[in-house]
């Protein structure tokens, strides 16, 4: 017998019992974005490799070691998107969406990174991202954090902390970079191979190292904050003042640098301790240089991305395998057509309800068992002896204290629909 095939490592099916939780989460996200004036955009899952190399930065974890890159049949170098920001900027430039105008966009979908799979870290995962273009002010940075806070509130997530930092301007980063390299050179022996390799290329990333030995060195390294110019300092002070005025608690984390090259000024992460090591559920910041780096006119921009898998885990969404609210039964083959019609009449009359008709008939006991397994609250047994008006017998499978009592007698379709409408109106809504 041939071996059955399985998913690739780090890639997962979302099974039927889980998809309701996923779509509820997705609709909270989409609805929140809409309420802040964001429009949805859908980009391809595959782009030219050059987009990510140029957009994210050659010496980042993502581009150096995490991308799913291929040469396709035409010899083109292509990559499964590891994040959405670079693609979103590419789409905006290609279609003139941000030419002399503000634009706020959101997207949701799978991202691909060849990482070591572990809890909360997968090779195909899903992000919801928002990107806003053409706004310079700190109020945008803070509005993004408010939007994320509203999402936590909608989802009932409470144990989450907002950490913020500023990376300053390009000039401030250059001044800091020089002293940081000198400091780290002086401690070269104590660094690990990865940190040594980053010394010349991307020293700021060493601050992000997860190695405790490197972290010890980094703890005394010159802080970027000391090299900020007056405008950067003022901007960061304003971000903090606006957050305080909005009543959003935060902590300043001077070590927060973010793994992608394109950020400047405000960066932020929402972190929870409820998920173990992979505690960052949302990350973002300002990236004023990216649009021009990808060939557009200099355009201020900011955004964030959040990981859906980590959120699902945090929300503890109950699994739901039910497929029906009302289940239509028939036992006499002569009633088959009437049963199919009855199910459709119920779908017309009660659009909020999921209605299933017993398929493949079978004995009443069997059908009732299938109805029960479907999670239906009511069964409707349709009987339509030849030449007579069909009559329906309703049975409540799950007794509701508020439901009107049931007569065992059969009813006309009109009476039965009216009865069900009343009974359903009395029940709490399905989700
Ligand atoms: P980390 O430091 O955890 O690797 P990152 O800086 O690479 O995160 P971003 O690129 O900023 O993460 O992505 C934003 C969010 O997307 C993360 O906060 C996380 O919730 C989610 N995310 C990133 N990579 C993965 C992954 N491999 N699996 C699941 N979720 C992920
Ligand atoms: Mg990462």
C-alpha cells in the first residue's frame, strides 16, 4: 500500500471544526479596519525575489535564511511572500494608489517563512496587516496602536503589553551605528558567530540577539536614544503624550529594534506572556523610506502586522462541528420531493438558519441519529402521502427552557414555519 501523503513541515490544515473560529476572527479584523477607514487590498502570494531583497533588506533574518525562493520555468527568481508590506507598496506604486494622496489599506492571508517550526512559529502562517501612506504625524502611529487595542478588546484579550521605541532618523541611526560598531568590536571575542557576522552589515540587529551571552554585552552598549536629534525626540515625546491621552498603557523598550530594515522612528510590538516564547502577537511601526527605496516618490508611511495563529491560540476559540439548526427528515420515498421542497421553503423563510435535508433517507432512527450529530435544534419530519397536502411534525432535539412547548401533532407547512420562527426568535443567536 502506498504511504499517505502529509502536509509539509510547519504547514497546517485548518479543519472544519476550527474554521468558524478563524472566520469570526477574520471578520473582527476586517470590520475594525473598515471602521478606521481602511480599504482591503489583495496581492499575489508570489512576487519577484528582488522585491523582498530590496524592500526588507539583504541582511535581515527573513531575506538571509527564511525565504521560499524558486527559479520558475521561465528562469525568473520568484519568492512566496514572507510578509505583506513590500508587496503592498509595490501594488500601490504599480497602480498609482498613493500618488499625491493619503491611502489606508489592509490585507489578510498566508505568509511563508522557512523557519524552525515550533509552537507559535510556522512555515505557512497568516497575517492581518494594515498600511497607511502619506501621513507624517505621530497621530497616525498612535491611531495604529489604538486600532490594535480595539482588536484586543473585541477579542477579549487582556494580558497584552504595548512596547514602543523610536529608531530615529537615518542620520541618527548612522551616528549611533558608528559608536555601536566600535563598542561591539571592543567586545568581539564575547560575541557569537552570528553577531560577529552582523558587525559590519547590520549591527543594530545584534541588539535583538536571543543569545544570553550576547545580550549581556548588548546591555551596556551605547543606546540609540542618546543619538536622536531634537525632531526625533520631539516626535517620540508626542507619540507618548498621545498614547497617554488616549489612555493606552505602554512601556518604552529601548532594545526594540524590529527584524526588518525598513523601519524608522516609531516601532512597536504587542507582547503577551500567555503564549510562552513566541509572545509577540503584533508588530509594526513607521517606514518613511520604503516607498522611495522601491522606486516611488518619498512618502511617509506606517503600519502593523499581526499573526492570526498566535491570536487564535490566545482567544481559545471553541471548536464547533455543528452543521445544521433544522434537520428535515423523510421516511416514505413518496415524500422525498416534498422533503427537499420543505427544506428549501425553510431556507427561504428562515435565512439565518442552517437547514439540512436527510440525504440517502434510511430508517427514522438512523435519520434522527444523523440529525442529532449535525447539532440541529429541531427536526421536521415531512410526510406527503400521495394526493394530500404535506404535513410536518416538529421535534425539539435540544430542549430550550424558553422554547414554546411542542405539540406532537403534525402541522401544515405554514403553521410549522410560523411555529419555528417563534421558537427560534426565543432562542439565543447561534454564535
Ligand atoms: P519574531 O521575532 O517572532 O520572529 P518577526 O519580527 O519575524 O517576529 P514580523 O515579521 O514583524 O515578525 O511579523 C508580525 C507578526 O507575525 C508576529 O508578531 C507574529 O505574530 C507573526 N509571525 C511572524 N512570523 C511567524 C511565524 N513563522 N509563524 C507564526 N506567526 C508568525
Ligand atoms: Mg521572525
